[in-house]
C-alpha cells in the first residue's frame, strides 16, 4: 500500500529469522554450527523494530528487545510460510483458550477457568492475560497462597504493566487489596512504579493499600506524591479530603497536606483542570482508579 490520499504505509510486522554462528567443543574438536532463531517483529512509531522470541511452541513469548531498522534489515529474514503454518495457528488457539477461560471466570465457574488458563500457560508460561486471569481466579476463590505465586511471576514480567493490560492490572490489584493482601498489593504497585514513575493513579492505589493496613501516614505520603505529579487529580483530592474529614491526618502531616491543597487551588485558579478539580469532603474511596 502506498502512502497516498492520507493512507498510512503499513509497518513491518511478522515472523523473521536470524542465524548465529557458534563454536562448539574445544581444541582440535572445535567446530562451527549455525543456529537459526525465530522472532516476532513489529515496527515501532519511532522506526525501531521490537523483537520477541518464539518459544518452543512457536508462540511469541518472553522479554522483548529493540534494535534499529538498519540492524534489523541486515540480520533478519522474513518467514511468511513459517508464520502461516506454525505461529498463526498456535496464536489463534491460545487466544481462544484464554477467551473460554475468561468466560468461565465471569460466570464464576472457577475450576473450569483454572483448567483453561492452565492449558494456555502450558503453551506460553509467560502469557500475561492467562497469568492475570489465573491470579484473579485464585483471588476470587479465596486461594491467596496460589495467587501470591502468580503475583511473583507477574512482577517479573514488564509487559504486565503495559497500557494494553490496564484493566487486568487493575482487576488483579483490586482483588489483592480486597483479599486483605495489603503488603503484596504494595509490592505490586511498587513494581509498577519502577516502570511508570509518573503515574499518579498508581500512588492512589498504593495509598488505598496502606490505608487498608491502617498506615495512614504512608497512605498520605502516597497521596502527596501522586498530587505532586498532578495536583488536580480528582480522585486523589477526594481521597485526601476524606482522610481529613475522618481525622486521619496527623499533626506532623498537616503542613504538607495544607500546602498541597493550596497548590491544587492555585492550579485550579489558573484553569489547568476546569471543573474536575473540586474535591468533596467526606467523599467515598471505593472507586478504583485506572492505571
């Protein structure tokens, strides 16, 4: 497709291979072998190529990496037939399996959901949707120890905190907190903050967890950090005002809280957030913000 009449030229996406020469053995027994690897490649808006390896089941899985377009074109070759015959059928199969699992979970058929998520993870143990789904299933079933195992897996997967998984990310975090797993919830949001340091909503979620374990000062610290990023974040402001109304702001924290509220009023006066900035004293905090 040419770039005419507003049409955007499609970027590179598909399965590609590269070959690596390796030495095997030592001394007189040394010999060279050629190892062929398969990757799923997607061109990024900046022009780089994002690569993800295929696992033994021919599914894109594991850590992604980026290389320049120049390096990609020099080292990688397209594999359209391999994609159509091996990769595409597996990807479709795992997506159908996860869709069945999601339906079972929504219908509270937790044992059927667990089985289907398990089937998906046998094909791709790093599949983020399946890991989140299985973790939420365990939490909804009250099996916190099993959910904690899934949490340990998820915090190692950077992709779990990407925007495309926002709703699963939030569902899992909400269930951690509602199951009383406050320390685990804090560790979960702390990991997310390592990858997204300027997301004020993560601080809101962490504040909820700290409040759950009755650590009001730490909850306030999280609220103030979130409001430093965006002093007119409505949910954080409502939460802060609610804590003041409930007498949960210690004398030591009052100067910082009052200074932040003054900063929010000044920002509102400048018109940077319009009508969204009006916090309501005593507002509830049961609404979970998105990532």
